[in-house]
C-alpha cells in the first residue's frame, strides 16, 4: 500500500484557466486522477482493524488526503463539484476514528481538511 501511495498517485495541478473548461483534456485528466486517488483512499481505509490504525491513518490521511487530494480540493472552485468531492472523501473515513473525540474536535491529520470544509 505504501508503495502504491508514494509511487502511483499523481494528480497534476494545472492553471485555473486550463481546468475551468470541464471538457478540456487537462480538466478530464485531473478529474480522473483525483477520483482514482479517492478510490485508493477508500481501499486503504478498508484495512483499518487489520493493519495498525497508525499506519492506515498515515497512508490514508497524512499522505493521500493531505498530500494529494487536499491540493486538488483547494484548487476546485466552491460549488457542487467541490461539495461532491468532499462528501466522497468524508464517506471513506471510518466512524470508529471519531467515536472518542470531544465535540468540536477532530483528528490532527484532518485539521486542514476541516478548515477547507469550514470555508
């Protein structure tokens, strides 16, 4: 899993003017790569309870979410597309990770994602 996350994930960052046109090849390629990374996130998280939780959180949150997915989310204009992407990322996260947290708090690895959601 570590090798796949570190070597196989690639989401290009193009100038906004290039990806604003949803029919452009750059935009389509960037979207495919984003959704591929979301699928990998969901697969990594499925190992929770089998592989040590710290390892799953490091690969899924620290590496995939914070290194790749969040950059794309921050460059996606506010609106339905961004909301859909955020919903899919949230759907990947196991509820068990949040059971013992105080109200209004989150996992340290999710602070930047939470800031994005608040904005």
